[in-house]
């Protein structure tokens, strides 16, 4: 399975590989940002905890949507 993924990545152009790496980095950035919103108790932005939690969950869901789109683009 991993061999097929590596072969597929190696067949891509430099631009496509760069966009793949950027997509993965943005997935990680949104995921970490969502986790920061949820778990950082003394957050510098004044928000009610329920809104902070909701925004964190929205960011995490959006990060997985981005990961799904990167995965689908990688299979083509």
C-alpha cells in the first residue's frame, strides 16, 4: 500500500508534489489551531468557553475536509 503511494508521489511533477506538501501542512496547521482553541484555558482572546470549543471543533472538521480533498487529489 505504501509502495503504491510512494510510486504515485514520485510520478508527480514538482509543482504537484509541492501542492501535496502544502496541503498536508495546512491540514496540520488547522488541526493544531483547533486543538489550541479547545484545550488552551487562558486563551488571550476573550471568548466564552462554549464558543471557543465550537470554533475549535469547526477548525478540526475543516482540517479533515482539507485532508480528504488532498487525498482525493493525490489519487488522480
